C-alpha cells in the first residue's frame, strides 16, 4: 500500500495532537533533581521537522529545557562516527535491558557490559570512548560540536542544572566505578562521568530536538544547514538503538502501540524518528514511573495514529516535493515522491515523478509518470540521466522524458 503525505496533512495532525493532549494530567516532574523538580509542569509543545527543513511547531517549542537522556542519542552518534558500529557493539553493546535507565543490576546481567549507549551505563562508557583520549576539554568540544551540528544551532549549558545533577548523581557514580572495575571504561572514569553529566545539562528547545531527529531521519544530513553530520550507513544503527531501548522498560509497549522509534529524557522531552519522513519532539515535564513524559507520549501516539504511520508497516510512505521546469514553449509542473523504506534507504532511493506538461503554443496538456532509481553519494544527491534536469532546492534530478516531449 502507498501512502502520500502532504505538508497540510502533517501540520493538521500536529495541531490536532496538541489540542487533544494539552489538558492531560498525571505524572510528576523528576523530583530527584532539584532543578527539574521546579520546572513549570504546565509547559507543553510539539515540533516536527521535515527533510526539506520546514518546521511545524505548536505550544512551548521555544522554551529551553534540560536535554537529559535524549543527549544519549547524540553522543552515541558521535561514538559510532568516531569508532564504527562494530566497535560500539563490542565495547558497549546494543541490548535492551528491560530495566530502569540507571540500573546497576543490568550491568551484571549483561556479563559486565554496559548493554547499550542509550542507558546510563552505556552513555557514560560512550563518553569515555569519545576522542581525543585523555583530553577533557577536547572531548567536551567534540560532544558540544556534534550536538550543535545535529541541532542546527548551539545548545546552552544550564549551570544550575549541571550543579544540581552533579550533587545528586550517586547512582551514576556507582555505575561508573563498577564499569571501571569490569574494564568497560575507556578513559578516566571521573572525567567521563562529568562529561555525561554536562551533556545531560545542556539546554535545548523542542524545535532544536525536532531538527536533530530529522537529521537522523534524513540519513545524517541536517535539514536546515544542509550539512552532513554523520554517515548514512549509521542511520539504521541509531534507529535500531532507539527502537530497542528508547523507552527503557516500556520500550516494547511503546513500539507496539506507536511504531515510532523514539527516545525519552527526564527533562520531559520525547524525540521520534520516522526514517525518510520527519523528526519530531514533544515536550512536557511531568513523567510516568519509568521517567517518560506522560503528555509527550500521548501526543506522539495521537500523531502516529492520525497519520496512519508505523515504521514496521508494509506501507510505503512518500514525501511530496514540488518543482517547475520552464522551457521556450512549455511549463512542466512535477511532484516527486521519494520512497522511504524501513529504518533507512542506504544509498538507493526510488522515485516516482508525476508530470503535468503544458505547451503554450497549442494549450496542450499531457500528464505522465516516470519511475526511476537513483544512487546518492556521501554529500549530495546528483543523478545522471539524459533529458530534462529537475531541480528542487538542493536536490538535482535528471530524467529521460518520453519522446513525445523532446
């Protein structure tokens, strides 16, 4: 089955989700971190970013809040980019623990491995892997610059949150030294824990997180800056990690209910990635017993149901781009639909181009369809087909049009 989505459809679904969920009550702020406990619990916003950079935002999407555990995704990407997928699997792992995000017992169950970069143990280990080794300032610059590239703009360190976290991170200290005992810390343990605490204390907005999620959805290319942040081959690894453990012990229930690979943070954010289609962030501080935002969960469930989307469905989803071709005696209007498969499309993308060809001299209109497959390089989309060249923003297509039009 083929599903075509328009900007208006997606925009309506985002606004409907906000209206349907804005009055939901329940949950409480992360009370064990003093700064988070005092954040206004009525804040709520949803932001969705498309691969072409268009944003749909409603509510408190420009409020800067603590990124917390959502940052694990960003630093996992950095570690994957620096070391490769196999090294991260060997040194950290990719298993869902089925236990809380700060579980010490999970380390023992995983034969002394951190399990995955998206729980506290694995995230601290990932910070220890970040290059350059032994250089706290250099490591922080790498983490911060990577975060900036994914977000499309700089986050801001919330000093009060950083000090609040540092004074109360007793479980994380225990996790760090247990990993050190088992040989699963790859740099100075105290430095690695401090880096992790700092990255969790970065202030971001829902719009920034939606952009970073869209960067993952678009195979590592930031939709606003148009710059490649990480290699396309890593997309499936990142989305697999989010699918397996993004909601900690409730990850299976979440995927079963929504079909949206996602990652939560105790600051109240939930980011979701629909590969090839969009990145989304919903934000509301009150959390359930697993540390996941009550209202943000409800909003993203509503959004996915409204759009009839599911990453595990056999439905092929299409994003519509529009362009015009001008020639001496004609105007060709073209809708290009890009076929996005499960998790990511690697280097191959299938396209269907729907043409409306208007000839000025005889007022003739011809409609036709062209199907083609294209291969992308690491930095841009450039396709070499004879015939007309179609241009849509940063994407260039060349298509061999029917003889009738040449």
